[in-house]
């Protein structure tokens, strides 16, 4: 081989070797990236979202599978506008394990005449008495389960309003309602709503104010283990069927003033952190406040207990007023703890009551301490004698 050929060969091999290494490195990076993208795709593929079948005209569905991560649900968040559009089209709504973004103003539903909606006779009579002539209707279920609602839901606020006020019409939800396990990050106002089917708000978390003023619950209702982080108001609400707030937590001001409980009601083991009012309310069914804890003032003034009522082992760490209350059946205040002397002035009872003092733990501790001091003094006297 000539020297020129050798030089050419050496030059050629010297230029090809680095090029091959560069290509290999590029291919390595490419396949690594492809592998990463493939794994990411596989992870996202686990997030299956069930939707309503094609042609389904009665229900808006977004059910996120358990494999959906928080990022998946955030990326596929359901807009409040989508929900409102479905409701205005006459559809029910069913969302599970979803994230809902935006404000849902139910004032944007189109009102219809009262006479055009079939209602139970007692409800119709009450609405007519209240001079309600129009209704905004949700014509199916309203299900928001195990979800996060990042926006307000409001039946009383219009887009052009600068402040709340109770409107003249009402909202009617014809299907079942479920907020089970859902977290509401902002205020919820469902005031002046008629619930024609069951309501389940168990294990829900309300981080903002929760207002249910002048509502009518016509079927069984549960707020068991529900957390009310801010203020809650049920003023003038009617519960036609049994309702439970068992083990619910109320961390803000709590308003159950002038509420009508027509059947059984339970607040057993409920926790009230701030001032609480049940004054002017009526309990026609059995009411259970056993082991409930009231950290601040609790008012049951002018409250009517039409059936058996239980406050056994309840704790009152602030003022407890039952003045002018009426107990028309059995009352059980056994083993109740009062930090302050309770007020039962002018309260009336159907059965003779046992002395509050001998069931008051504070009183019993004072008696026990006095007896202990007396016993120690007696022993000292005996030893000196």
C-alpha cells in the first residue's frame, strides 16, 4: 500500500471512530428518553375515567378510578361550567374521586313555575305559604363523592351580586344527594333547597362556611363524622325524616336555631368548639346528645323536646342554658359534666328529675376532696390521742 493510501486510511479511520461514538451516545439518550416516556404513559394509563355512555341524556358521569393519582385528577379536573351545563340540560350529575374547579352558581339555573313541579303535599303547602312561585330544579341526582371541590357552590349568589341575600325562589333537587368523603375548600351555601331524596354527607370536610338555611330535607339525612371547619348554619331548616350528626365536628359558630326535627335526631359524640345555638328548635322525635362535648356556650332556650331526649355523659365547658325549655317526655341528664352551673329556669319537665348536683362530676370531686380532708384530720386526732 502506498504511503498516500496508508495516510488516507489512517485519516478515514480517525474521522469515523468519534462519529460512531457520537451516534451511539445519541441512540442511547434517545432510547432512554423513549423508555421514560413509555413508563410515564404506562403510569397514566392506570387512570381510567368512566364517562356516560354515548347517547346518555340523563346523567353526567366522571368517575375516576382508584389508580388515578392526585396529579392525574388535577390534570383532568372537571370544570364547574361543565357541571352547570349538564344541570341546565336537565341531567343529573355523578362525580367520584374527581377534582372540581371553579364556582358553581346554582342561581344560573333557569327558574320554572312552582305548579310545574310535582312535590309532596306538605312541601307544596309550605312553599305556597312562603309565597314561593318559582323553582330552580336539578332533575336528577347530585353526587360528588370522595372528591375535592375547589370553588364555591351557591344557591343564593348571582354573578352580578356583591353581597349575599336570600332570594325569593328555591332550589329543588329531585334525585339523591351525596357528598360522602368530599372536601369543600371554599364556602358552600345550599340555603333554600328542597331535597326530595336521601342526603349523605358522611365523612365530608367543609373547610369554608357551610350554610343550609331554610332547607327542607324530606328523606333520611346523614352528616355522620362530617367536619365543619368554619361556621355552620341550619337556621329554620326542616328535617322530615331521621337525621344524624353523630361524631360530627363543629369548629366554628354553630346555628341550629328554630330548626324542626320531625323524626329521630342524633348528635351523639358530636364536638362543638365554639358557641352553639339550638334555641327555638323543636324535636318531635327522639333526640340524642349523649357524650356530646360543648367547649363554649350552648343555648337550648325555648326549645321543645317532644320525645325522649338523652344528654347522658355530655360535657358542657361553658354556659349551658335550658331556660324556658319544654321536656314533654323522658329526659336523661345522668353523669353530665357542667363546668358552670346550668340554667334550667322556667324549664318544664314531664317526669320528676333527679338532683343535678349528685350527678355533677365537679360536685362529686368536691365531696370526695372534703371527705378525704376529714378522714386525714380524723386520723391525726386519733394518733395524738
